[in-house]
């Protein structure tokens, strides 16, 4: 119940933020309200990398020519139309100030921006860059960057800084108000950028596109997610990109702070019903057997990060990092020859599936089938049949990730499959070993493809609905609380661990929704 509630809260936050980003539109630079003057058509971003100067949602438009303004339609300055998209430039709007860059030679020096509401002295104005406070007037604050660019904040109240103070990008400077030096104007921030322009001098430059790009950055929603369970049996969680809700997010494993290989990735593309309503689509979960490359008895630091497909940036999942300390395994059964092409067809990799262990004493069985053929039992969705030679072998659907299979992507078994002789249960995960330079897969049931060799069959798979499992409380690896749908059954159930796998505590994980656009932090 806790996980469901947390997911609902996360979904509401995510969907609201996504809608906020999708709603944002803006008119071209220089496109002023008809009759308000001649704008400057200029595609240059004069202050790239700027932090947006107002915390939260904002609306750039004219204070004079919009509803309730001196020359605008009659009505209230708080009219909803004034707090809606698209944004509109009002640099060079008709004014009497000298403005060398404006077509008329005079005009409005900067851009007017309304905060999320027309309430005064509520919405924070923050430093757009690192710099020094060089002037404070009755309603103004000037911030000068090391390169000499000056950023002017007008109609300020509750000023939090002093002249000469060094500030950092994101520091709170004051509040947006209607202060106009003893008189009042509408509640808004008038924002200027003053730069030295070759052959002209120090002038007010168009701030509009700099503000557009800064605002878009606040709307950017990076991939997010959570590592809900991590132990020596499985890794379970989800990852989602609000800006690409239909795409599967790649999740990268960073082990012991070494550069991750391309193999050390998961794809969050599995269906999980609890994600459907909260994220808007269902296929954002991941589940995998824990990497066998870590089963060496050492303690490993493991971080999981979602990869942004847009810019390849990494974003750490909630509940990451963690540690795993997984003991070496004692192998039983037989070793089945594994050709390179077969390993590729089964999606086996050294990072996930190769175990450093002496398997030379195991008898050699038949080669693993050249490609996987697996089907869901039509009468039991929790059961998969894997074809192996002339037999069908049972595999719990919850163990499918141990063979890099997604049960939701498999077809139902037909009559031809169900008429095959039933062999011993299929190994609960892929275990790749090397003997004298040759690759093999360990099959605890003997690997004959038509019967076992007397090796005891697998224990019954863990019930996906159970709330506990394992055989001891002395786990040698970290465990995260989770109730993440149908969990992967113990990944090493087909081998004997020289130490206990440990008990799994399945509980609620409170997920915290992180909305970047609402966290323009004061630092």
C-alpha cells in the first residue's frame, strides 16, 4: 500500500510537470503587440546558460499593452489572459529611453515578466549568474557578472542582498512586486541585460531569447526512477523520462566507480501495472538477476543511473548507491557448450552472466539450443515453457529476467509445444563459465536436452506474491525494501551458494517525486 501511494504521488507530480513543459510556447523575438512599437528581430542569445530569474512558473509579456495596462484592453492586471502562454517579447516597446539596438532608436530596455500569480512580494527573484551586487535602488537590484555583463532586476521588494555582496547562481535576491519607487506598477519583474557591444558600447541588449532558453531549461525533465530492490538475487526498479514517455530508458550500472561498459546496462521496458496510471504508461520497469561478475566474495559499490537519450547525461535513481557482497557459488549439474553466436542469440554477456568459478569437474552435456524459444503457458501466466531439444522445460515467469526474457513479450504456447515431452525444470538463470578457454552454460539438471543425469531438480520457484523468501537471516548483501510487482525468483536457485543467500524483506518504498521546475533552489 505504501508503494502504491508513493507511486500515485509521484505520478501526479510527474504528469503535472510534464503538462507544464508541453504547454509552454513563445512568439518570435521582435513580435510585439500591434501598435506597441517596432521590435528588434534578433535570434542571438546574448546570455547563454542563464538561470531563469524568477522561481517557478512565469509569463513574459507586456505590462502596458496587455489587459489592465495603460494602453491595453480594459480589465484587471490579474486577468487570466495575462498569466498564459505564449510568451511575447516587449524589448523595444515604445518608450522614451535611448536604445541604439532598437529600430526606432528609443524603446523599452528589457523584458517584463509576470510571476505565477499577481500576488506581490511572494515570488522569489534569484541570481541568474555568479557575480557581485553592484547597486541597490529603491526598487532595483543590479547584479554584475565577472565578464562585465550587468543584469538589472526592477520592481523588487524584500531585498535580501547588499551592495558589494558576492552571490552565487540561484541565490535569493528578493521578491517580485509592484514597487516603482513610491508609486506602483503591475506585479512583475522588469529584467535587463546590459553588455558591451563592439562599435556601439555598453547598451541594453535583447534579453528575450536568453530568458526563453533559461526557462526551457527549468522545464527540462531528466529521466528519473528508483532502485527498489538490490541484493544477491535481483535488481528491481523503474526508470522513466517525462519528456519521452513512450520511450524505454536505459539504466547504467557503475560498479566500484569504474567506467561502465556497454554491457553494464538494463533497459527499463518491462510492463508493471502499478506504473500505468501514475506514469501514463506501463512499460518502465526493470528486473534482472544480479550480475554474476560480482559473485567473488568482495564488497562492491553499485550505482544505478538513468541515461538521458537526448544528451547522454546520467541521473542517479532513488535508493542508489548501494553495496553488494555476494559469495562465490558451488556449481552442480553439467556444463553445456556455448558457441559465440548462441551467446549472442540468448543475449548473454560477461558482465551479467559470466561466473568466475572452476567448472572443470562438471560433466559435459549437449550444447545449448542455438537460440531461445520460449512460450507462456496459456493456462498459467506465471509459467514459461522453454524448448530444449525434444522437450519443453518449465521456467517460472518471475525467473525469466535471469535469461534476459520479458514474459510480456512472449507468445502463448500452442498445442505443438504442449504436446512435447516435459523435461526437468530449466535453470533459473544463465550461468556462463569458461573451461580451458571454451564457453559453457551450467545446467543443474544435467543439460541433456531430453532428461537429467540424476541431479536433483530445482526447488519450487519463489511465489511472486510472497512477502519473504530465502533461507537465512545472514544475507551477505544489501537489501532494499520493495513491493515491486512480481519479483524475480532467486537468481541462484539452481546452484548451491557457499553462504546463505539471505532473507528478503519486502516492504514499502517511499518514492520522492523530484520536480526540477519547482526546485529552482536558493543557494
